[in-house]
C-alpha cells in the first residue's frame, strides 16, 4: 500500500503543470486501484480525489463534514468517474475511525492500494500565505495549488513510482533548497 500526505493551497483557472506533462498517463494511471483520500471534502483532498477518479481509481473519500464529502462525490459522478465513488463521513482523530474507514474501503471493493492523507493540514498553508503576503515564501512566487499536490500524489500512487521508496518529496515551490 502507498501513502502520501499533502497540504492545501490557492486555486487558479490555468492548466496545472501536471495536466500539461502527464497527459495520457494521468487518464489511466490508477485503473484497478482502490484509494482512500482523507480530507476529500475540500481543498487538496478534493483535488486528489478528482484526479484519482479521472485516472480510473475507485475513490473512497473521507471527511468529517458529511455535506462536503457528499458534494465531492457528486462532482466525481458528474465528471464521469469510471467507478462509483464512496463518500464516508468519519472522524479520523482516533484509531477506531481510521479502522472503520479501511474496513469500508475493503468491503466496497475487496482491496486497498493507497491512502492519501489530506485531512488536518490546513495550518501549514496559512503560514505560507502569510510569508507570501510579507514578501517571502516560495522562490517560484506562488503558493502551491491543490492540483499541484494531486499530480504528485498521482505519480506516487501509480505504477510509475513502483521503485520509489523512502523518499521525502518536497512540494514547496523551492523553499527547501533556497534556505
């Protein structure tokens, strides 16, 4: 099973770099996989859920906010998800909620291939937004967008990253290397 963690960022109307570079790969990269995406009701989690559904995955979306996760499910269906997305309202602050989520995913599709944790990471973005407002922040001059993280998560969960293990992927607009 693969695991990835991501944060939240601002949105834009321009095509993302991952859309431009991934092309056909992105459209079928996760066929046959079942993936849990936490925090799927908004922001980064919603973007990852959408990208995974567009890439052929069975997406099990989790969020503590029922209305938000259900809305993401409707969006995935409206956008033509190959497989019916599963929206689960759950509090992941404890072990019981996490176990129940995994049980629901496996019961729905008989397997679990990846978990992408986007729940509860909004505070990091607030710090980045303040830094940019104060004239600092990432060297590329913008805060990461939800789809930026979705493209990274897509690669890490896909078979293209089958030989990738034990890495730290800095998705910070170059901030780590500019220190």
